[in-house]
């Protein structure tokens, strides 16, 4: 518990820290051009829980697809340990310094799920490794595709990654009289760059609608700014229809079969993006089937959107974990670094294995196949395409 005067001091420190972050944003250069690199380093970071199991399987498939360039030395895989909850708790850091240095030595990262401590559990209150990585590597855009052709669903979500409620989620405090305060932040620079990325994607991929999702009618300073700046960006693309929705009604419209086919590209703040992309993933088969990209100008990280499932490990079921989320993320990684052919092959194989042929089924238990068996199935399918 802190006093009111201490709370004022802490708030001032938060403002100064955010000003420094904005200055770093303004000092950044252009996006990495992977086609001009002699060597691309892919970091493999398993995380904890079922993370190492499913990440290892995704790495096997990546090595299979990239074997020629691995042999030539253009693609290098770098194994990175140390993001287990045990190691992070021992260092009392979301990402220990030595692990962060290893991550920064990579161009792109394939990352397994990591455990985030919560009140009442056995671990100390350290920040989410995901949130910390996004901030440290300035991975400002979380990109999550959801596609279900038979239902007319083809959505791409651009979730702002480094601001909103999550970026200051561990900076709140309790003052006198039992008053607890948390913070959210929206900056001009941060909003403009996520809006630019979303509209540029829509333009290049022949999408004609971008939907902005906020709660700007209630959260006026931060959500209001986000809405206004995204609308200003949309005005630069007259061929694209811009509409805006409040997060509560948007969650309803996504389950409305008469309306959900209207949506194409979404841009939204961090917290709302976390909620609505999990809902959207259910149409595709659940969060276990969905991958995501975290994009910055210098670095990019690709991951599953589900958690580390420690219960599966405790029950001895880790080998039955579903690798599809990490495999979908791997397809996004391949596309990001310029291997579009391989990305398309992996996506087509996953569609066949998961939705069409279904020769093997993942259930999370011994009633289905193992993670490794499913990986073998995917690689066999790629060879037949």
C-alpha cells in the first residue's frame, strides 16, 4: 500500500517512462528487408508447460520445409532456453537478461506458451513474458488471421501490442482506504503505426473494409484517441470503407451469421484484441488451432495464442498436445521472412490434415494421436501436394 503522495510520484515516473518510449519509437528506422540478408537467424524458444513439446514439433516441420537453405547456411536455428516460469521466478524478471540478449541475436522468433503468474498462485508477481518481449523488442502489432471458408469468414486482426491496459498492467498499486489503481496508455505514435500497418495490409490484399473496435463512448481519452487517429488514417484510403464498433457489440456481431461475413480487417487496442481474437478463433476450431504474429520493424515473434496448459504436463499428457497453433504460427513466420511458397505448402497441408482428410485426430489425450505423430502426418501431406 502506498500513500497518496507516493502515488503521485509513481504516476509521474510512469509518464516519464512513456515519454522515453515514444522517443525510441520516433528514432526507429524502416522494416527489415529479409531478401537482402545473407543469413536469417530463427530463434526457437519453447517456453514452459506444453510449450517445448509443440514448439519442438513446429521446429521439425520448419527444418523439413527449409532443409535446402539450412544446408546452405542461409537459415540458422538458434535454440533458446530460459523462459520457463522457474527460471523467470528465480531471476524475478519476466525475461532474464541473458535470455533477452539471446532473443535480440535473432531476426525472428518462434515462441511457445509461457506461464503468467496470477494472484494466489505459487509464483511471484512478475510481468507476463509475452508483454515484456513485445515491449523489449517493440513488437507493436499482433496479427491474427482467422479463416473458415465454408462460413464466409476471412478475418485479420491487428491488435496493438505495446500500449493499452497491458503495457502498464504490473504498474498499478493500492493506496489508502483500499483504493486500487491500474493504468492504460494510448500514444499518438503508437496508434498511428498500428493503423498504418492495418490499412496497408488491407490495401495490398484487396480488402475493402477496416473495422475499428474501441469503447470510445466510455473510455474517452485513450480509446477516443485511438478511434480518431485510426479514422484519420482511414481517410487516406478512400477505396476502403472504415467503420467503427464498440467492443461489446462487436463480440455479438461476430456470432451473428448474417453480419460476420461483412468483416475483413480489424484494428483495435491490446485488451480488446486479446478478448475478441480468442472468440474469433473458436470459429476455426478453438485457440489450439490459431497462431499469431508479433511484428516490429527490427524483430518479429510468432506464437500460439493459447496458454501453457500446466495441467496437461502434470497429468502426463504433454505428448498429446495439439501442435496446430504453433504450425499455423510457423506458416506466418515463413511468409514474413519471404518463404511464401513454403508458407502456402504448410497452410494447405494443415487445412487438409485438420479439416478435410482428418486421418489423425488430436484430442489432448491418448484417445488421439501424439503431437509427434501429427507432425509426421503434416510432413507426409506436404510431400503429396
